[in-house]
C-alpha cells in the first residue's frame, strides 16, 4: 500500500467533524468524546492487520510484527484541550497511522513497528500532563497526589481512571511496553511562529525546554485606598508588578530562546478600596540549557527580594513543578535533517518550548527525535489553530522518510 499523505489530511478532517464543535476540538482525556476518538482510530487501523492493546495506563498500542522484536515506536496523543485545535496531538497519531499502513503494505518489516496513542498528554481535565507517557517511562512519582486530584465537578481522578479501565496502582506496569524500543519518532505542529517566520514548512526538534514553575507570594498590609499616602503603603501588588516586568528582561539577557511567563495573579482583599495585602503569582521559566535555567531562577528570586524591600513587603517562594531539559538523540536528529531536506529542500533545528510525550520517552532512555510542521500565525490550543494542507502532506511524507531511515539503521544493528 503506497503512502497517501492526502488520506491522512482527509482523516484529520473526519476526526475534526466527529469530535469537535463550533468552539473547537473536544477530545479531553477521560471523557466520552475521547473514547469516540480512540474507537475511530481503532477502526482506521483494523484493516491493516496490526495487533491492538491498551496498557495499564490507558495508552493505546498498535503493533506490526517484524522479523525482529526490536521495535521502532511512532507516537503522539489524540486527546485535546477543551475548545482546542484540530491538529494538536491528532496529527501525530493520524500521520503515524498512515506510515504504519505504508510499512505494512510493503510486507513484513525487518523490525517491529508500533504506533502509540498516549493517554492524557494535555492534562486538561485534572491539571497534570503526560499521564500515560510518564507511567510508561517510570517517572510518575506523584501517584498519591494524582489519587486526590479532582476535576471542576469534584470527580476524583482515580475514580475517572477506574471508569476507563485504568487502576492507578498498576499504571507503572505500562513500562513493559518500552522493553524492546530502539527508537521513538513523533511529529507535531510547532505551536509557535518560528518556522512560519522563516518561510519553512518543516523543522527538526533539538529537545524540550526545562521548566521551573513557582508560586510566589508577596505579603504587605491592607489599608484604605483613600486615606493611605502613596509613600506609606505596603502594596504587595506593586512588588509583584515590578517582578512581572523584570522577568522579561531576565529572558532577554539570557537569550537562547529563554522564556519567562507570569500567568496568574491573585490579590487579597481584592477590592478597589483597599491596598493589596497579599499578591500570589505563578511564574513559569523555560530554557533548553539547564545551567542557564538555574541562573534565570536565581535572578528572579534576587529580583523579587529587591522589589519586596523597595515596597516594604515580604516574599515567599514555593516550587510547584520542575523538569530538566531533554535533549534528543543526535544521530536521529541527523536522520531527521536528511528526511526533511529531501522532502522540503531545507531543514532547520529548533527547541520545543511546550512539553511532549517524546520527552518522557527520552527520559526512559529510548533514542528519540521529533519533527515540527509549521503552524499558521503560531497559534495552538484554539479553534484558530491551522496548518496549510500542503505542509501537512509534506509532514506525513517526512515522517515516513524518517521512519524508513530509522528502520534501516535499527535493522543494521
């Protein structure tokens, strides 16, 4: 069966109609719409003759047995954020399905080829991303916290998992799926503006940013807004506002794609007639270089202390979450460069700011690489997310080319 990139694009449109509405994609993990998407994928691959199973963490696997049990993995996720885009996640899996069809059509491959649709990459319902891939990689160390998490309706995550056939205490058994993995490939929309700004359809991902995420609380003194002179105020929001501007300068000084974001700000008492007594903000910092990320964090802490003194308030830091930078396999990056250049004429290497399941697979020691395809206007996690059809077809072809090169390398030992 020859590769038909146009078929993959058509199937993406079909999935869009099946699991979306006027507000965008609705394939949130652990919901009925997500189940519909999974069943749809099963139906698409049933004629190929692959083996299907769902592991202990809810990951969906399709296996084409080869002459060797050594396995090439191609993966992604089919879940979305609420009101999400039609390509984020789904492109990975649908393109992988098309590549699997092509390989199956050529007869028994020299190595086993497996497509995986990871469970709950987005973390949209319960606020914790990469559930399925972190279970498989063995890095899921927060099961007690997961057990107690609830969604907006008060439903416990553990109960929702059980409703979908997943027993939390057995989730780490999904690690058996990586026993014979020799390489992992993932295709994703860029979700940013770099490739479009360079007028390039495709790129090769160097790795995923390390992340430092902290809650910062400034504590001042509530006072009447009308009777407290400006120079007598202990305004917690004023200190936080200074930090919000300083993190932009920290990112600019650091360079190398550094980003800092203050994405939440809650004030108390939160009324217009009172000076802010307490201001709690969330700070997200990312970089591909772990040492530079550590410097960025230290600079932000020092800046917060300076601004706290200037405004006569106190400041406290609490780490919410962190992950080290993940660098992908250099030999696979070279193969990916070759594949993209052959398909599109030119390749470009870039890091990924967003996290992906590929990072968890790499953390498990499996050689990993990702391809990016251009995102129009750099938009994602919105119904406005889009990519040109011709670029989508190029991305499917590039993934297929990369898979063929990787199979040859794995088979050669």
